[in-house]
C-alpha cells in the first residue's frame, strides 16, 4: 500500500547511517522497492541536499540540469512567491518556463 511504502521510506531515511545505507535499506526491504527507494531518496535529498550524494551519482544523473532548475524554481516559489507573480515583476525566463494560464 502507499502508506506502507511511505512508512518504510521514512524508517529507512531515519535509521540509515548515511544516504547510501538508507537507500540500500529502502530498496532491499522486500516490498515495493522502487517506490520505497524513490520516496526515501526524496526524503534524504530534502534532508541533506545534493552535496551529501556521492559525486559519481551526480555525474550519472539523467536530466540533472532540468532537475536543478525545477528545484531552484520550487525554492524560489516557496520563499518569494508573491514577488515572482506581481505585475511586471516576473522574469521573462520564469514566464517562459511557467506561462500564466
């Protein structure tokens, strides 16, 4: 179930000795390993940031520039949302990526 996968992911993120260990626990637990690994990875990434990942993992990450842009935009939205959307305040790049509809 979704609740079970989330519970396993949270547990693995909390008890893992480091990111590698937490992810290994999540994907090897015997249930929905792909979902648990993805959820655990998201939790560990939010907790530790990309600098905690082994550099080799980052160089192999498919779509890394897009992921970085989306995560930076998300952080901007969460911290400066009203300033991003006021009349005449939105940057052209922002409006290209996220057109008003």
